[in-house]
C-alpha cells in the first residue's frame, strides 16, 4: 500500500503554494512536499513581490500578510568608480491600495502563504525531499520521497522545486541551463532602525524604496546591484550572470563587497548590522530558457520552468510564479473533470499562460536578455555618463566647453566609437 | 576571519553528517581555471597545495557549482529533508 493524493506539489514557494491553494479550494486532495524545515527556509529573492495577481487570489492580502513595506519609490542608478547618476521615481498611486509591489522577507512570507493553502485544505509536508518522479507506462504517476516506503502516488505532479529544478530535468522537460541563461544572486539583510531607514531613503510610514544599480563596481561583469527597504532592515545584494562571472574571473563575494563599498551605496548602509547572508540562482534568460511546461501527468511552474522576466530595469519572478501556479491548478481541475491527465489534456496550462501576462511579457521582452549581455552597459557607459556630468557641472575657473565637445572627448576617453553608441541606442530602443 | 566565514556564521544550518555534493577531484587536476573557487557564494571550494577541496557544511544550496563546472565533476543532490540551510530573514 502506498500513500495516494489526487495532486502532489513539489516545493512550497509561491508557485507551488498558489497551485495547491487553488486546487484545495476547488476541493481536490493535494499535498505539498517541502524539503526545508518550513516553507521559505530555502527560498530567497531580492526582495520585491509584485502583488496584483495575489490580490486576485487573496483580496487585500497586504492587510493580513507579513509584508514589510509597499514600494512607493523606485530608482535606477548608474555608478562610476566614485560617482553616480540616478533616475528617481515616486508616485502617490503606488502608495495606495492595491499598491504595486511590496518588500517581503521570504521565510516569513512563504510560511504565511503556505498556511493559507493549508487553511483551504492542502496538506503541507515539510522536511521532505522528493528525489524523483514515479513513472508508470510513460506517465508520471507520483513521486519518490527520501523516506521509508517513499512512494507517493498522484494523478498529477506539479513540479515547483525552484531555479535549480532537478525534477524538471529528470522528467526530461528541461536540459541543464546554459551558463549565460543563469544569474547568481547574493544578498545580505542589514538591520537598521526604522527611523533611520525612513530618513535616509526619504520615506513616510510604511512606504518603501527599491533601488537598482549598474556600473563600475562589477568590474565589467554583467551584473546589477540592489538595495530594498524592509521595515527595519535593508536587503542589499548583487545578481551576476554566471557566464560573465566565469569569463571575467571575478568572485561573487568580491562583487558584493565592491558594490557595498561604493560611496553612493555605502552611505545607505552606514551603521547597519548584517543579520544574514543568502544566495540563489535566477533563471534570467526569459523566454529563451523556458522549459517544456507539461508532460503526461506532470506540470512545471515558477522558477523551475524559468518563468522570470528580465525587463532591463529589474528581474520579476514571484508574480509570474504565482500566476503560473494558478494556471496549473486550473489545468489540473479541468483534467480531473475530463478524467484525463495526459499531455494533451494538460496542454490547457500552456494555453492559459500564453493568453495571460506570463508568456506575453516573456515574449514582449524576449530580446532583452541578449541586449543586457552588452558589456558596455556595465562599464563604459556608466563611467562615461558620470564623466560627462562631472565636467558639465564642474566650475573651476577654466573656460567652459560646448556640450558636444565634452561628449566627443568623454566618448574618446572611454573608447566608445560614436557609431557603436548610436548602434547600441538604436538596438536598445528597438528591443525595448 | 575571512569575509565569507563571517557571513556564513550568520546563517542558520542544520548540518547533516553526509555531504549532499560529490566532487570527482580526479577531474580537478586537469582543470586550469577552476571557476568553482570564485563562483561558489559560500566559498565551499578551496585550493590547498594545488588540490581542490570541498566542504559541504556551509553550502547555501544554490547549485552554482554544478553549472559552472564544465567538466561535470560536481554531482549535486538536495540535502536530506530538514537539513542544510534555513533562512530566517
């Protein structure tokens, strides 16, 4: 005798829990296996959850969920060795319900989120690794967990085991990602008093800021830095493309240190106490690296399927995870009605994603990852922009030069041929 | 204390008695660039007297080592349920 559920979900992150929640609500018998001690124990992201999709599942979730701050301010900063140029955006509309994004602490948020699925009737099984899928007659028929008598049968398995998904590979639904398709994110949570954060980032009450950085700190590596404000801490980190990191022979920790030491970043962190350090992979290639999304008796959701959108200004994943989990649940519900869990029946999942923002966004931004691989974005351009402004603003008693001669001089000094700059602009505008 | 050790001291782990990562060190001797040494965010790979060593205890379970090792020397499984890293913040 083996244990049996209608649906087994592997992984209690946003994707898996969303699927389990929707299925439990629809009256299906669903179990979530989580390898961590608790949901969120193994989960990490930069820090911003875009919550509109979640708002549809749990209206006004921010009133009850452990969110840190709503993001009212966003900024993008280019860094030279010691200078910076920022675009700082704030709008009242992001500071009112239903808000736009929230900073969250994943161990806290993911536990809360999983509890909502449990309240809806899902069974949560922590401390349990799923080692393999159970195959019968070419169809996935359950999972093998690393416990005594580890066979758990199910009509359908939802693979939600994250960016490093070993199960999607074993299911033959994806190959190992190419290095250039993966980013490595490292992050520190740095504690600061609430009042200091609000003064330093110019925030009121529960408003938060999301600041993104590119530039000289990365030593030419395709990487970005971020500083997000939590209630009484900051999430500070960098995401570096693995192929670029390997090529440039720079250490990921050296990158993080160099980011934190930049004068424009250091002042934001001053006096803070590092509480935790974390690392995680990010499937940052968008559409190019999305896995097969379904097979006979199996669906892949969230990071495991590579459903992350690189817009060029940020990496968004959790909202795509939630939407994909909900779409998978709907496909499974319909499959149950038909009594058919074959590939053909589960294909509904992919059709839903194609019609929704999930695959549409990834399609819209499909050329962005290649654009972001342009090394000039991480060294020459940020330095050149800072050098241009430095000369423009400098008042030192010498005769001022015309803007166009400053531009020509700055481009020459940074070895940027004008045709290359124009080409990058045309290509960038065309892509975005 | 190196910077990585200081950082890892802040992370909560439930350390298993067995490693979840197996490294075929015979392949490392022929590896010129050894990306594992630089890319592992937990500094689990070190080089002692020319030989690559691996310590699993501080692993953050990101999976980077398996991808950056193009020789395929790294065999990666998930740690046992409930073991390994447990983030708190």
